[in-house]
């Protein structure tokens, strides 16, 4: 079985060690330390993780995240690297829950710096990302002000949002996934459609 989530986690931990806690990320207002603390809470603090998605609980989550962020940097990175506790550590569970999370956040750190280029991803990994994107597309593009079609040459096509005018986004699954998660400005995708509609989509609040 593939270990894409584990591979992305290790690559992110290596990069965090390299760039340090104050490095910028694509997550607005978050440093590398904020991002690392978010990952630890998500996997190890279920009492606080709910606030990531449920706004009334966000204050408590933020309080816990501040405390986790204050840990010594090597300790915080090692906690990220070690991954979730059992049973979330089981490979099948880890792949299902964390492949997208760690791919996106690794790119959040990579692409916040100058001179980045998209990584080459093996076709199996691209297929895994495409499979997840297809199931999440309508949720991720629910706030799009225009209709959206996603086209990944060699992998397929999916209608992410109904409506007109319609914009077609074409690119590798990984780039389309990052666009869908609201990282529009830091992706390499081709766009087809009315220029005004393309601009509205690029400026839209996408993702979870």
C-alpha cells in the first residue's frame, strides 16, 4: 500500500527544520510555527481540533494552538514528524485522512518562499490526489461565484460547480487541488473562460 501521507509528513518536517519557526506560509497570518501547531492539534488534541471547522469553538482552539506553538521548535517539529497516535497511525487510516492535508501544507511552506517551482509527483500520487479532489470538488468550490470544470489531462474531468459563466481549469491534479483549497495565486493551472469570470474565480474564497 502507498505511503503518500507518511512521505509528505516527513518531507514537511524536514522543510520545517530547514526554514525555522518564523518562516512564512500561504496560510494567511500563519508562520511555520502556527502551521506546525495546527497539525499537532489536528492529530493529537481532539478536544481542540473541532474548532478548526466549527467557528463557535475556534477561540478555544486558538488558545490551545498558542500553547502548542510555544514549545521548543525541535520538539514541535519532532511531534509533527512522529505522526498521529494509534489507530490513526494505521497506514490505511493515515492515507485516507492525511494525504491531502500534508500535501497542501507542505506546499504552503514551499510556495511561500521565492523561486518555487511545482514538484514532480509520481503518477500514483497524482491519481490519489485526483481521486480525493473528485469527491471533494463540490464542497471546495461551493463558494465559487462562477461555474467550474476541472480538467486533469490523463486523469479525467469533473464538474466542480454548476452555473454560468463557466471557467475550465486545466492542470495536474496536485495543482488543481491546491487551487481548490484557496491557493489560487500559488498554482500553475491554465484557465479558459470569460476573463472577468476567471478573475472572480481567482479572487474567490475557496476551500473548506
